[in-house]
C-alpha cells in the first residue's frame, strides 16, 4: 500500500493518467531500477486473510507467524498469561494480530491487522481482515490491497454451515475478494481436528465451496484447499506427520503418494507473481483519504490505496477521477 501526499489535485473527466512536469525534480529516481533492487531473492505479495467470524483466522495466522519465527516464545508466553487472566486462554495466538484492548476483550478482529513473513521463495505482507459483518468496510479496505488471499472456513459440526449458509460471511467475503481483483485463493479448512480429521467432512466442504467459488469467477486451477488446525498448529508450516496419523493417512501429495500432502506454507509459496508494470501510467485505486499528513496544513489531503500499475514521485501531478 502507498500513502501519498496529494498537495495539488487536478480533476478531469478523462482517463486516469500521470501528468509529468516538464522540469524533472532533482529528487526523482529511476523507479524501475530501484524496484528491481528491492526484489532480492524473494518476490513480494500482499496476502489478505478473510472468512466468517469465529472461523479462527487470527489464531491460525498468529500460530503461523510463531511457527515461522516471527513471534518470540517469550512474547507468546506473555500473551498466554494475559489471556488467561480474562478467561480467554485459547486466544493467545490471535493476540499476535489483535493488538487493541477492545479486540482482545471482545475476542473479535475489528480492523485490518498487518504483519509480514517469508517463505522459501516469497515475501508476504499479511493483511488479517475482520470477519464480523459490522466491519465489512474494513475487510474491503484490506482486500483492496491484496494480490492473493486465504479464505478460512471452519470444519466443525455446524461451523461451516453457519458461515456458508444464510447470513454467514464466507460467501460475501469470497465474492468481495474476487470483485476486488484477487484470482488466486487458498482455502484453509480449519478446526478439522474437531471432527477427528474426517476425510468425509473435508471432501464435503471442498465440493460445496469449490462449486461456489467457481461460480464467483475464481479460475478452478487457482483455488486450492488445505486441511489445518490453527490452534494446534497442524499442517501450517510443517506437513502432517505421525502426531496426526488419521490426517497423514488420507491427505497425501498428489505428485508422490508416499509423502504427506502440502501444508499451508507450501501452497502459499507457489502463488504466481502478478506483473508489476512500474513503467506504465499510474493507476491507483483510492481506498481511503483524510485531511492532514506530513505537511501540517489543514488544507492538505492525503490518500491511500493500492497501486495497480505505474509509479508516482515527488514533483509529479496526478489526475483524480471521477471529477465533481
């Protein structure tokens, strides 16, 4: 995401375009060259995590960050002690991302939490979106900045149905992330340990949800499913082993049936990298704006959003559309 001071806005009815001044600022840089330097050995992706409230999104991603070494054990122990004091001992991993007192006391993610982690071939900016219907605008704000997504669904008895049927948020979140341009999706079938790692239950969810996601416009080959336990940390950063014999017995690698199936990190590591066309005219979808910013003038307007293509530098003017 980019936050850019918009000290001067030129409004027009034409297509969005960068208006480059005749005199190039001394502070301008070779964007293409600088972008190439930042890539390093790992490609960068923005990942949003969505799903129905209580599907276990924050717990799952908090445990994943811990498993990848992004959270110190001492910090997690402190979260466990503090969570126990208010009767929410199982929320310790969720507190890695739910940082405000209100979120922790209510046990509900309210705003988009951000973090980062690395896999073998990728660097991810993590956007943990709220699942409660009251905070759908915040969820949209997070999804609008994403390249790829993880949809978390609950496998426990009645859990999947509460999110998928009726007024649940599973359907709405899937439709919204697709409408906002996300094509690649991993579905984490969470809490499968609550039904003893039932293959029948897993297959039922894969079939029902898979058909719906295809109808939403997700390419069939870009949607993958993975059974996990966010609280238990099973099949997140390491493949299932002897500690979960039932899961390891039926969840096998399609390419090599002698090996367990891929874990969540394995699937994240295979996301395709979207083309970054930094040399083309600027296109930035404005997600939010506010008055004030780095320049202390009350008349200054700051905008933030996700750059779809191009770049913007000091001294350039931009066109904002639609006008009026």
